[in-house]
């Protein structure tokens, strides 16, 4: 397997592993918690390094994951005082813990591979050189770690899908059914922490946040169903990874930064083109509603004067501006729209309702 292929696989596996728990963070309106956890796990790594004196120790991941859970606990503790809101609590906790980690690194571990640039941007380009063994295969260590975490995330999702779904949308119902929303919540936070620390070394904290939130937010633009949202999020994550990889090679830039950029690009494309929530769809829907409302107003006007002595004057095309205060150009556009939908007929400058137009007007007047 070539170096570029293996790096691309690391990017894809990492992106998918981050997107799965990210869906639940977005649905629980806890997107910024991923930012906090992805930074504060550094303190867990540093403390784990001090305890075990090795960056290769398998205990670093549990230490970092525990620090992620501690971050969540501290944030919720501040929120429960009702003196600060969640965003403010996050802004207090994670800079403090992250700063402690940076101070400890600069003071006691300056000669160790724990620099702040690698923390923020990662070193995905060099992940190929850190090798490891898995079932006799020589593969990149990052690919092994993130592959295991991805499998773990998928297994946990399949085992606890119902519990996660119910507690995410209705914690009260989850408690009534015998589930523990608190236990599920902290289990999810542990899942987020383990994923964040696993991706930490390869892609950096910035990309961890981007991969957890942007694909999930992209999936939400396309559907309200959890199962489909998970699928769309995974697709968006893969597209971001592949696009970022290609962008980094094409422009010779940092791969983690390129992938984060592509996360934003994929989200913006979805924001514009999503069939229901996309900006283009919303604009077209509002435009259609405007024409439909004007068509209904025209139908009501014609119905009110139908069969009266003033019908010949009130139903003239050139009279609409006087009664409805429509400019001639706009009135002509509304009439053409109504004619195209079979609501009115125009005969010698006089407008007449069709049966369909009469039904539309009567229905609107009843409302």
C-alpha cells in the first residue's frame, strides 16, 4: 500500500469515526462541547505521559478520555449553578484546562513530541512513518487506532441505538422507560472523548471539531430521520476527507487544514442545495408562496365582484391597480401565473374565474 493511499485511508476512517458521535452532539445542541473536549484531552495526554513516561502507552487514551468527561462534568457543574449559561461555561473550562496542558508541556515536556502546532493542525502527512502491527500486517499506527475506534463506535451505535435516539429526543421518555439519561449522556461523552483523542495526534484538534460537527450539520440539512442523518453525515465526512486530501496535494498545503476547509465547503454546498432546508429551496418556496398569495388575492377580488353590477369594471385587467394597488407590470405577471394554473381566463381584457379559481377563492374566504 502506497503512502498516499494509506494517508487517504487514515483521513477517511478518522472522518467517519468523528461523524458518528458528532450527529448526536448536533442533535443535542452540544456542538461546541466537541471543541472543548478536543482541546482539553491534551491535558489528559500530558498527565498520562507524566504518569507512564511514554507517549506510546495505551493508557494515554483512557487518561485523555477521562479528562474529556471531566470537562463535561465541570461545564455542567457551572451551568447547574444557574449563574452562567452553557456557552459561557465552555468558554471558562476548556481554555483553562487547555492552558494548563500547554504550560505543563512548555515547562516539563519541551523535548517531547507534544508541541502546540501539532496539537492544533495535526501531522496527517507524516502519519505514514509511525508504523504498527495489526494481525501481522504492517500499517500506520494512526490507521490502526482510528480503525479500532471506528469499529467501537459502530458497535456502540448498533447496541445502544434505541437508547441514544430516545434520550436525545426525549430524555423524560427515556427515564420513564427505565433508561438512565445521565448514564447515556456520559457514555456518549466518553465516546466523543475517545474518538477525539484517537484523532488528536493525526489530524489535530481543529479538524476533530470540523469532522464532528460539519458532516453532522450537513446531514441534518437533508433529513429529520436519525438513521438517514447518520448516513448523510458519513457521506459528507468521506467527501470532506477525499476533497481535503486532493486539495492538500494540489495546493501543497497542510492536510488537516485542507480537510477542515472542505468540511466547510461541503456544508455550504448542502446549505445552498438541500431540497427542503437549503437556501435555494427556501428562496424558491417563498417566491412560490408570494405568487400563490397574489393569485389567491386576485381570485377573491374576482369572486367578490362576480355577478354584480360593477363586475365589468372591477374585473378589467387595467382596473386591478386601483383596487388591489398593484403596478401594471406586477398585475400582468400575476394574471399570467393564474392563467398558467387554470385559475382565471382572460377575454377581451376581462378576467373570469374558472371553477378551480372559484374553489380557491371560496376556500381562502372560509379560512
